[in-house]
């Protein structure tokens, strides 16, 4: 069994006049054959946070963590057998027609990454794949749409 962890950073807003709109959108996939090792590392790093840091968050979020926490996590991950693939999307180069189709854009970019993993045979072709995605949306319809989109593409 292969495990793929998916997470994104940034937003898919295109109104660059707003202060909080990011210039880039990043989707990262981390894949491994041993999910438990990754979960243990995250738990160890989270356990190492101070009580005040733990009170503020229940999970690690890279842009909100101190540099020392990010470095500790990355050092521990680098010692394990994992692979990482990233798409760093410059939102200013996205077709204008996709500006209002954020879900389509998200699904498309995610599919590109997953396709690259499979075509480059970075995950054994005989393995079942368990995709563990951060919960991008709380809207059940959009989450279902995402699942169906990826199912049709595999």
C-alpha cells in the first residue's frame, strides 16, 4: 500500500488588490509506503511544542510555525524513505477563464501531480494508493466533486 499526503498553501483568489491574496498557490504531495512513520514524526514534533503553542493550534501549519519547528520536522522527514512532489503555481499566469473556476483549477493542478507520480512510476504500480488530503473545503458537494474528478482520471 502506498500513501500520498496532499496539502496546499496559499489561496485561489485572483483579486491581487486585496492584501491577503497570495501571488502563488502551492500543492504538495508526500508519498511513502509507511504512513505510520510520517504520523509518528508529526506527533513527535507537535509534542515538542510549548503548551502555549499547542493551545493555539491542534495541528502543524508551516507558515504559522517558528523556523525551528519547521526545520525539526523537515530534518526528521528527510531521514525517512519518502518522496515529495510540488507544483508552485504563479497565479498571474493562470488563464483568465479559470479565475472564476477555482474548483476546476484546484482539481486540474492536483491531477497533474498525481499523474506525474504514476507516469514516472514513483509509486509501485501494483500498490493500492490511499490519498490523504487536507480538507480543502467544508462544502460536501465540492469535496464529493473533487473525489469524483480524481476517480474518473485514474
